[in-house]
């Protein structure tokens, strides 16, 4: 397969008339200043497509259902209560149909891959399915239907709180001890949907695992991505500090070998010292700005982290809205509103849009263990094309294009997307859109019938 782009971002350089050859999902040759051949797929502006580093696909089905205020009951913790009611009713078929819709929407938004932080493993009530990996296999099937690049992150979730309280209610579906969790990982490995798929581990958070369990699971899985939720909520920071004697990020950096394999999801509430220490660890901060705003989590310590050269990527987490430009814009705007300043998240000088986009491309690929995040020979062909003739982009210079994309353009400027060379979005539409939508609508009417 060969793609010809009028303009493309290669590393940090904008080039014209780029021809890209792709074999077995990887970029094998790059030439610029070349005319298109008649058989080339032609696009306007070509960019490395981002990895969406944090998703709980099933939560997409709750979007719009938790925005009503009731006296004294509008917090994150009541949002979680509705999620647990939902969980009592979700079947494997629902999970597959919802995940397929979510992955399709991600690709149409410009994400070539996803880190699915997968924590529903068991039947309602907590009994395992005949096959431990039943629900992981539903995620694999959704990844096959959509062609999205998948880093599957089965979650170790054992306790109902940092004092190792037992799980209850909806949480029973998450339940795994270390042994069964390791068996699940082993069962998933040969079932992954594509050659570029990865498997990692996701100890859910310091509230849902114990220090001993965390050590044991890390020892048993010496390779691959490690993702963990951390410091998302003020209450969580206080609970961890009371139980473990340190703030969550401080505790983790002192008690685990946090390095480039790691992705710390949210890391919202950090002191400046924690922020600099996380940046120096080489781990990725997995930021989910739309969800963090929706849940009222707080604002990431972005200016300090950027100055310290910290790696970051973005994820759509609850999937309340799947929009890549809005994710990046919300991240920057949260900093501007807090600091009463402009152009915050760029180190030194330069385009904020380009710093956000290329930073999230590199960090997202690192977090998912994918050779991607840049258009380069040997990398996976995770590519996205955008339409420069759009009124919000047509008058911009090359070096302003990503500012236009992040701050000015609406959703829907994506024309084409490839996940490891699989051409899944053409003319702005996913190639399996109609079938995926039909399945999703049927699943939702079934699910909501008795909610
Ligand atoms: Zn999450």
C-alpha cells in the first residue's frame, strides 16, 4: 500500500508531497518531493495518529445519564453508584456492541489505537464465566470489527478501599486476586486480535489493590505496559495518606520501580515535588481532560510538569465525549483558566497545538507499548489525514495547522485513518459504521429496557 500526502508532519518538520510505503502494517519507505502515482491513496494533510491511552469502553453507554443534579447527590461517588447499577445488567453481548461503537468513534476522531483499561471480568454477583477471558474476548472482537490497534489492560481489582475492605455490589464483577488475574493474562495472550496488539497490566489504583499484591503482580509480569489510576480525587489522596503514610504519587515512586513502562492515569493532585519526580521517572502521565472536567476531578499540574519535560498522553476514559481536538484543547484551557495566562503547555517557545499534538502522540505510543507516535520508517502505519480545505484550516500556514486543529476546528476534519496500515476510515466514515451502529442501538434498547 502507498499513501501520498500533499503535506505531512514528519518528526517536527512539515514536508510536501510525501509518499509512504507500508508493508505488513509498518512504514517501509518515506520519500518527499514526489508526485503521486495513479495507484496511491491520496490525502491532504497527513499526521501520525494518536493513541487513546485510557478507555473504559462500556461507560460510553452511560453518557448523558448522570448530568442531573439532586440535592446533595451530585458528586463523583454518586456517578459511580449509577455505574454499578448499570453493571448489574451488562451482558457480554452488550459489552461487545458498546466497545465496537466506542472504537469506531475513536477512529473517526483520529485515534489509531486504544488502551482499554478493562475491569469488568466476572458475571453479575462475581462468579467467573466458564472462560475467565470471556469479557476480554468481547473487547478483542470489537477491536477486530473496527480494526483499531489494541493494548489490552486487564485490571487487578481486589479491594473496596485502601484499608482492604471487601468488594460489594457492582464491584463484584471486577473481582480478581493475584493468582486468577495472572491466569487471565495468560489466557488472553494467544487470543489478541492483531499482530500489533499488546497486553499489559493495570493494577486499578492504590485503593483497589494492596502493596503486597502490587509487588507480586509486578514481579510476575516483568515486561509490557503498566497502567494505574492515581491521585484522581482529593478524597483518594487523603485516604491513601492516612493508610500508607504518603501521598499516592510519592508512595508509588518510593515503592515501585516506576519507569518508561508505566502510565499514571490522571495524576491530578500532585505537589510540585511529586510532579517533578514523576517527570524524571520517564513514566507517562495519562491525562483525560474531558472526563476529569466532567467528573470535577481537578486540574493537572501542567505548567510544572511541562517545564520538567514530563511525558504525557491523552485518553477518553469515561467516553462521555470522544473528541481528540477537544481533549487537547480542554487540557490547555484548564491551565489557562487556573493561571490566568495563555500558551501554557509548551516548553520554551513555539506552537501550543503542535506541542500538545506531538507530545500526546509520542507519550500515547509509549504508554501503549506501540512503535508509533511519529511518521518514521519501521514504525506502525498509525496515520490520520485531515481536510485542509475546511474553513477553519484553509488560511493557516503549515506550522499553524495543529493550532487550528486543536483550538479552532470542529470535530469532523478527519478524512482517513489507518491503524497499523488497516484503512478503517475513508471519507470521514468508518468502513463498518452501519453494521456497528445497528448492533449498538439494539444492545442499548435491550440494556435500557430493564434499567
Ligand atoms: Zn479510568
